[in-house]
C-alpha cells in the first residue's frame, strides 16, 4: 500500500513537473510584447494556434485596397519568419472553419460576426471607436476585427508583434483576447526642416511612414519653411522645402563638403532639398494615407523667418527708421498677407486638396523681433500676434483647412491663453479648428496647458533631434516624454507630437511616445519607465535584455549630469556663429579651451569614456545575438560608437597638450624630436578613431543622415591633417636649429569651411 502511494506520488510529481516545465517553457518562449501596449489583453493557456503553410487568411467580401494591404503586411511578416506565405481567401469559404485567420471590419464581414457570436465574443464598437480593434484566438481560429479600416490595420500590426514574439521558435499564437484602442486620437512625429530631412528621398519618407505605422502613429508633420541663423559658410541657414510656382526665386540651395571613407575622398554636395527638386510632397501624402498616417505641412509664419523678408523686403519687419530688418514680417502691410496666402494656397491647391488633407500648421514660435513701423509701433506684441493668428487661420479655413496648428510657447509666455483668446476664437468660429502644440524639452514642464478652456491641445516632447540631441546626448529623453504625456492625458489633450529629426536610433524615445500616447502610463514615473524599458529591451534585445536595460539605465543616470561636456566636445555647438564680424569657431580648439577651464573635465571625460565604451562594446556584441532586432541595435551602436571615440579623442588631446608643454621648456634636440614624434603618433591616433566613427556612420546610418553629420565629423580630420603638417614644420626647424618662435599651443583648430 505504502509502496503504491509512493509510486503514485512520484508519478504525480513527474506529471506535475513535466507540465509545469512545459507551460513555463512555452510561456517564456513567447512573452507577447506589443508596442504600443494594448489597453486590455488576456492570455490563456491551452493548445495554441499554429500557423502552417495551409493556414488561410480570410478577408472581407468585396475587399478594399486596405483589406488587401492588411493581409499582405501580415503575409510579408510570416514570409520573413517562416519562408512561406498564406493563401488569402474571400468569402464564401469552403470546408470547416478551422486553421483560419479572419481579418476585417466587424460590420462588413458576416463570417467574423458569426464566429464571434459562436465564441461569445462581444464586439463593442463604442468602446473600440474609430481606431480600435479586437483580436481573439483559440487553437482553431484567429479573429481580428476593427470597427473601421484603421482599427483593422492596427490589429494587424499587433498580430505581427504577437507572431514576432515567438522569435523564430515556430509561429504560434497563444489563446488570447485583446481589446485595444488609443487614448489619444493623434500620435505624431514632426520632422523639422533641417539638415537631414532636406536630403530625404521619397523612399526614405516611405520608410519613415512604415516605421510610424508599425507603432500605430497616425500623423506626420513636415517642416516646410524655417530659418535658423548662421551656421556654416557665413550663410544664413534657411530651408524652404517646396517649390512655389508663383515665386521661383524662393529656394534654398546648400553646399556641403565631407570626407567619405567609402569613396575614400572628400565629397562636395551642391544641392536643393530632394523633396523640392523632385517635388514629391504629394506622393508622401498619398503613401501616408494608405498607412493611416496624415501628412501635412508646418510653415513658420512669423518667427524663425529671414528668407521671405529678404526676398521680399517690402514685407519685412521694419526698424524705427522704417528700414526692413530682414527678419519677420510687418503685419500691418497687406502685401505680407498677399504673399503668404499665395504661398499657402499653392501648397493647399497643389498638395493638400487633391489628396483630401485639411491640415496646416502655421507654427509661430519664438517670435523675438517685432516690426517697429509707424503702424505696428502703436500696437502691443500681443495684439499683433493674435491678429496675425486670426488672419492666417481665417484664410486657411476659407481654403477648406479644418485643423490649424500653432505652437503654444508665445501664447503661454505672453499669458494669452485666457478667456480673451477663447472669446476671439469663438467669435471668428475658429475654436474648433485651432490646435495648440505645447512643446517643452526640458524639465520641469508646464504646470498647466489650461484644459479649462477646452481648446484643442497637443503635447510635444522631444524624441530626438539629429546628431546630437540638442540638449542631451547618449541618454534618452524618456523623462520628458513621460512628463508631457502624463500632462496630456490629465488635461484631455487630443494628440501628442514630438520635436524631432527622424533618425531610427531614437527608437527608444519614439516608441515611448507612441506607447504612452496610446496607453496612459501609470502615474508612478519610476515604475512606468522601468516597466517600459523592460518590455522595450525584451523586444529589441531578446535574451540580452537585462544587460541592455542596465546599460540604457546607466546612460540615463550618468549623462544628464555630464551633458554639458558632451555638448562641448561635439562640433554642433561650435557650428553656430556670430556674423558681425563673421568668424568661425575653431574646432577642436574652442572645445578644448572650454574643457581646460574646469579642472574636473579630464576626470569627467575619463568617467564618460568608461561608461560610453562599455555601452558601445555591448551594442556591438548584441548585434551578433540571434534574437536581437539588428536593424535597431545597429543604430544604437553607430551613435554611441561615435560618442565613445570622440571622448577618447579629447582625452588624447590632453596627452598632446602635456607633451607639448614639455616640448616648450625642453632645450635638447633629441628630447624635443621624441616629443614631437609622440605628438604626431597621438594625432594619428585621433585621426584613426575619428575615421572609424565616420566609416561606421556611413555604413550604418540612413543615407539622409550622412552629409551633414559626416561634415561635422570631418572637422576633426581637418584639424589632424593641419596638425600633422605643423608638427613636420616644427621637426624641420628643430633639426635645422631654426626654431625661434614656438607656437603657444598645438591644439588650435581648423577654420576650414566644409
Ligand atoms: Zn509694421
């Protein structure tokens, strides 16, 4: 008896362990990670749905282009994972309703409706809304339904995430039920008119739209016009990205020189923005529509404004003597509106209206110079500003534009978000059309965005701004994204956008924006971000997620306090110049001088070197791991590798400085020549490190991020070349005993224009 009991206990234990083991394996092998994270998701045990070559995708009867697109996106993904595609079938369906994935809108598809009824699934159209969807699966069927086509499309994006969660261990779908819908109606990326976007081709823009659609972002605004002061070649940096038929003189050609390791030569580009030259803005809009991404222009219509007032001096803001300042507009001059409206109308009639887009953004941020003409000088800045908004908005509305964006910084700074503004907008019947975009890139963010006035508000954190981040580099902007989104949800904002220049390396931040806009984060920041980074690293870094999480968190802890040093050593800050008189900032001299002012700089750089090197090493090794998302990880790698090398290079500049100080006081010939040799070697080391960064950048980054970033990186190469030449000259003089005047420092900087 006892024996039998014992046996059965062991049998029980074995069976128990077997099941326990089996269940935990199948769960851990397939942790479902979907971004943005669904609002409601339940996963059950039991036999999973297995995708096989004979599994059918059933789409709606009389399928639309959208139905076919959804099926083909799913199929493409299955093909990438498993090497086969599924047959796509229209109802009626022959044979048993098993081994099928049914996709479509609930109201349009009888088969979906019947199968949901049969499985007691309540498809709650009101809950899901325009963009929501439901996914149900058991071992026989997968049902995926939106209430509208956008919802179905988003359901497919989630199903792709579910399938990809298996990471190649067979394509199984666990039993689950997802009901998902966005908290914020609009989730946007803003691509600023700057270096980078100006070199994007139509294909690059399509990639960007695809990227956004995969994480359920549905709005892309493109900066069309903006002006930014003087940065290179004593030219005002201005971008105008669309050709205006009436004013062919409006164009912004650019000249860039940089070293290309791939071509092994210095490369010169003399170009117009690609979107201007090939005139494909309409094509981006069309492509966006297919993927439920509304594409529309942002046009800076008062601040950041030098090109139009220079081309049309009559409309420029005036100084006290009535002379055009070449900056901003005189808003008392009717001609200003004639020209602006001609341009707006050209954009609307040529690109927006034919594609059914009724969005336009007039920006109006950072207005710093105001017209002082006879008429304007008697008006307050607030009056000028509000009157200008109303004039522009009324015109746009008369042209059929129903969504009119404006940055909120000026309105907020001038305390104009008040009942007077609301009254004025109501009177002009614009309240439902105006959208205030609240941008803030640094903490603390706004205390309020004034929800009590029920204006249309969007929050706009920063998710990345070309290389380097304008404010931080080597760390994320997750705090900023989190804070702004919490504020947005609390204040009934209708959308979230981001200040950015598209670079896939900002994936961590962009995904966070989409995630927190769709699914409001828990109010505990530490926990919300911890959960997010955990899921994110699991999805991107697979089995190496723990290390990746630690690396990303360490960078985030370390870098905000060291941001200033990073900004100092990067070329970006030194590229902006004063024009009167025009003088370039010599680089790396100016950066090195700034470091020397603080005795801690070198220690700090050494700490930076440790943590940054470590991160670069990790990202590189993660590339070899089978279950990492290589496409994203390699972008992380190129950025951090560039930073890591630059830090090394500045530490080597300290070595040069030390050797050169010794050189200056030494009198023996042999000793001096040895020191010069050391300096030459160190300079060559700097050159090689920088060359490797540029080579990696050119290999890895999308082509539109090459010219400008590689130009900035090339300044260090120029310095090294010039320094080597100087050292040779010194050597000659030491050898000939003709050294009379010893230069103050060898760490000068190149003044070369690139
Ligand atoms: Zn004026």
